[in-house]
C-alpha cells in the first residue's frame, strides 16, 4: 500500500472523482468552497484508496507561522525550569522548518493572583498553542476555560489536573513518586523512630501542586507500612531564604535524634549545604531534581538520593506535541508519565550521559 500511495497524486484523485485538482486540495485541507456532492465524491475515492495526505509536505508548502507560548513559575538560571526551557528550545529548533516561534511568560508561584495576571497577558497575545505548569486548581481552571473558548490547545507540564482536559500532560505521577520516595526513605531510616519533611512554602501555601501530591503519596505509604514512625514538618519560607539556617538550627536543637529527612521540591541543597557547614555526616537526606547544587551535595555525601524526572525531555515533548497536533495533524497521547529515576553517586554519570543532551 505504501508504494501504491507514493504513486497516487492529487491529479489522479481529481480524475477519478471527476472534479478539479483545486477541489481535491480543499477537501484534503478541510477548507470551504466545495459542494456537498463534490466533497462526497472525493471522500469516497480517498476512503477507497486509503489515501493519507503528506501533512509534512503540506505544512511546509503552507508557509503558515505558528506561535507557541509557555507559562512557568519564575526561577533563576540553573533551577529546574531552566532544563524544561532548554528542552523546549531544542524542539523549536527541530521544527524550525514549520515557522514555529516560542514566547515565555512567568508567574510567581508564591504570590496569589500572579498566575491569573500572566494568563491574561497570554490571552491578549492570541497564540496558537500554550504550555503551562498549573497553579492553584481554581486559577488554572479559569485560565484554561478561556483557552477553550478561544479554541487554543494547551499542554500541562510537570503537574496534571486531568479533569481540565489538557491536550497532553508530561511529568511524573506525583502521588506514586511520593509513595516511592517513602519506600526509599524507609530503607534509609532503618532503626530511626523519627523523620522530618522539609517544606518550601509562602503564606501557608506550597509552591506547586506536585509538592502537595508527592506529600500525599508519601503519607499514604507511611500510614500503610510504618504508622509508628514519628514525622515532623519543618517549613522553610520561600520569600525568607535568609532565615533557613536559623530555622534549621532551632529544629535540630529541639529534635537532636532526627537523622533522616526528605524534601519534595528541588531545593534539597538548602539542607545538604547546611549539613556540610556543620560537619554532619550522620544525617540521611532525599530530594528531587538534578540542580547543580543538588548534584554537588550528592557527590559530597550530604544528599543520599535524588529523584530525577527528565525536565529537558518534558520540555521537548510538550513542543513536539503541539507541532504534531496543529501542524502534522497526528494523534497525540494524552497522559505521558516520566520515569521515576532514583539517582545516587554510583549512577549519576550514567544518567547524565543518557539525558543531558536530550
């Protein structure tokens, strides 16, 4: 059939249907200006031949420009989101033949209303597709409702809210990731009766849905398998980084027997570097994401395990998804979970070799 299709031309289809080449072209591209009878004749021939148009060549020929935008939390160079952006830029370069451009929008994940304000600016731009990291569910619902009204497809990245029906989602299964993290921490805390969860918050709110869902999975495992384990929570305030050290001092002075902990955000280095400054080698720590400072702590031994989630791949795939859907008219997979990779000093270099250039 593939060899047969290579020989089928639009001219041939037009002759078989008894219509003009222009009519066949309009039917293939779902354009108006075709009578019902002519459209039916062409569609019957297409179905009989099992004809699949070359959308790649068609997209190139159309010379249409596509503008995508993304909405991510504000961040510093070297943070987790930098790798997500790097993956997006790689995908834009890969699909450059299709006149794809990409614009960035950011919101302060610890500031109420910041997501909504950034979303309004995006709507004013009228993009062809949007990639976003969801914020508070109610705010996200209002924004994507406006996108739906405008007919703009949107992809969720890092955090998913399935009921809001994104075109696709790329990220880890947060609850399972937290459940898995609890299992690993249980192994690290053998013989311990207490552990601590370090939390990044502002005004009582966690910075992301992912952190919340990871915590839920973590507590689910602990309740099922070791309900006797005492779990403390230490809040570190995102807008008050200068107070981290004193809060850690106070906590460990009050809980000297706590020697195992975890953080569900990407800033495990805050605790890891604290342990190095105090010369502590008896504390076991888990965290998320291969930030440069996290990796340094892993190599120094102040972090035992890091759970990685391939942010560059997430960024790349989100752009590819919009291109496949809008330009190449391919069917895309709705839910795309990233592997839950547990990184140690022993497999760190192998992980980088595999993923750093993706």
